[in-house]
């Protein structure tokens, strides 16, 4: 989690919904938490105070099942409660590490277990009346067991038990940890057993669902489907699969070692698209795929990663033609009504802050049978070539795309990627 803004030196009141924060001072600070003391005006206009506990790290937890559908629990004495607690593997994720990376690391450190089939279960806030602590829950399937490497502050016990027994521990009060209760109950809603493909059954494939170009506050992000085993899906069935899934784009990886991919919208195949290449580049790193260059039909797309984002490098001339219109204000962009499905699409944009290079944009690719695209990397590549300067595009409900034109005419775009789920997908007949 990023640091909270500190207005204590500004001397200016700040609106926080129906509240007004008149001043803020840091009452306590350590590497894990900060406590702010705020002087406020309450929604009814009366003066008051508010204490806020800010957490430096994002909380993560994982419901991990084995092949017998037993669930992995970790036991430890909790200092704050002076009580023993049975929990799913949990921990904190610092800035610069993704939630999925952190969950995998915590699982490995606390239990020595490796897992696959990761899918996101839920996002949540804990004690939101006094704290901004946020977290993400995952589910996964154990694949191997190694040696735990817990932190010095952790004296852990590890236990596998039937899933129904873990639910019974919630009912009788032996499990009280909020993340564990949320995670187990969420899996119980789905059923702990997930379908697995059988040998020789090519009608089932594993689908990774991501959000690409997630905004700094966690909003937005364009959903993307990726089949890492795309070569198992016949070419003549891929358009039907993309239409069935309904994502703005779906990626089929034909060769992970070479980076060979194909990109489909619900209505057509594209030679290049931005958010599919950014998302697939991120997924290659997460799954250990060896390629560092993607090869859609348009050409070679190198990708790289920094602490926050995945970046790809592409050329504006690869992008399919689309109408662009600059509007006078960002408010006009927000109020714009897009065409009907099947009609020619349009990309509308305006400067939010021209000096700072911040653009507000929306894209309606109705000719590709998409009503509105949440975040459009290909259009960002075109905008980078058109404007010839670094820009930040804020698109959709909260997505963010960073654009960096290069000296050779190529354009680099980057954004945050978050996993949503990994699940088995049965091909339509």
C-alpha cells in the first residue's frame, strides 16, 4: 500500500467525502504502521477528531488445497490477542511486489508449499472505521512440499485437514481470523473441488484472467483472457472462444518459448493490441515463461518490467485504423455517448493537464463489437506517436496508461497488471 497523503504542512482544509479534515499530525510511526491524528469537521458540521491507522503493506492470504481437498492451515500465537490462532497462510506485501507474488512468497516461506492454479477470491478492507488496511485473498492447488523458512518472529505449526473440518472450526469458534473466515467461506460458495483436465481431453483448457492498466488506487484495469496452452485450441475455434468469453481481447499463446501469440476480439483477430501484450508479458514473468519478446502477427514486441509496471514497445503503424476526436474538455469526454454496436468506433480525448501531459480518454470500438473499452493500449501507442511527448492517459472508470515515445518512432507503453482468476475453460461445441 502507498503512503497516505500528509497535509499537515499545507495548512489547508481537505474534503474527505462529507467530512472536512482541518489538520493532520503523525502520532506514531514504525515500519509497519502509521497513526494519524486528524482534526475534522463531521458531516453534521460539528468539530471532532479522527484517528487513522495506516498500514504500509497490503495483506494477502491463500486458501490452498491438496489433491484430496484438504486445506492448509498455519498455527501461531498472536501477540496482540495473547491467544493461539489457526489461519490460512497470510502475510504482508510491500510496495513494488504484486499481490500474487506476495501470496506465493508467504506460502513458500511459512509452509514450504508451492502451488499453481492461482485465482483471486476477493478484495477487502479490515476494520475500515479506524484503519485503511486492505487485502487480497487467493485460492490455489498445492503441487509440492519443501522446507519452510519462517521469519524470526514466527513460531509456526502446519496442519492439513479436511475442508469441512475447517468450516466446522469457524462455527465452533476455533478459527476467528477474519481473512481465514472470508477465504474459507468464499471457497465454500464455489465448492472446494475445481475441475481438472484429463489426459487427452483437449476440450478443456486453462484460462488466466487479468486486469491490465489498473489505476494507482486499484480501480479500472481492462479484463484480459490468456490461454498459455493456446496451441491446444484449434485456430478455427479461437474466434468462437473469444466471442464466448466476451473480453475486449483474448490471447492464445502458441509458443511460450518463442513468444508467439494470437489476439482476438469478440468479432475479429487483431495483428497487434496493447493491453493483451502488456498482460501477456506480465503473465510470462509470473509463470516463468522464457520469452522476453512477444510475436503477434504485426511483429516483434519486446517487453520489460519495473517495480510497478509491465512495459511493451510497439509501432503506431501496427494499430488498426480508428477515428479519433479531440474534445474541448475532460467533462465533454465523460459525457460523450458512444455509437451503437456495429457502427464505426471512435476514440475521444481531451487534456486534463496539458502542461503535465495528462489526458482523459474513452474508446468505443463498436465496429469490433465492443461497446466501450476500459483501457486501450493500442490507442495509447497511436497517441504517443501523434503527440510525440510522454503522456499519462486516464481512461475508463480508473485505468492508467503511461506512454513514452522513442527516438526511432516506436512507442513504449506501461501499466499495472493484477490477476483475477485462473480457471478451467470448456471449449464451446
